[in-house]
C-alpha cells in the first residue's frame, strides 16, 4: 500500500523530504554549486519500514521535475536516481554532459512499470 505522502523541498538541509503523517520518512540529498546552473543529487534514503511502497520513486520524480522546472542540469551520484532515469528516459536530457556524476544512467531498455 502506498501511503499519503507530501514532498517538501528543504533548502536548510539540502533535501527533498518525503513526509507521511507529519514525519520525514525519506529524502534525497541535493547540493546546488555556487554557479547555480546544476543540481547534484548524492543519495536517496527511505526508512526501512517504508521501503517498497514507492516513496523513493516519487521522491526522485519530484526532484527531477523540480530540476526541470528550474531549467537546471543534473550531476548524479545516486544509483537509485540513475536507475529511475533509465526507466524514464524523458529525464535523460537533464544529466549534465560535462559533469554527469559517478552514478551513470544504465544504457538499457526501460523496465516494465507497475501500475
């Protein structure tokens, strides 16, 4: 079961926070370098008791949509984000060609999506 969840961008901690029942249950840690033209995503965390419910996936989608809305590029160090982009190639253009990060997007066909 997928819980009711809100995603909040927390500029103080540099994270996109997944909030369920008023509690942060997951996050994606980000950093915006001084030039402000790209966003670095370093890792995605979901509390163990909330894993497998789509929280990480919804966090990644929200973060990538926010990066796109701000017209920024992505430098990625998170394997979970890389796998998400491989499954949703419409986000591949966000990856900064000069500074892609260490978690490269796998070159494979998207996996079957569950509804």
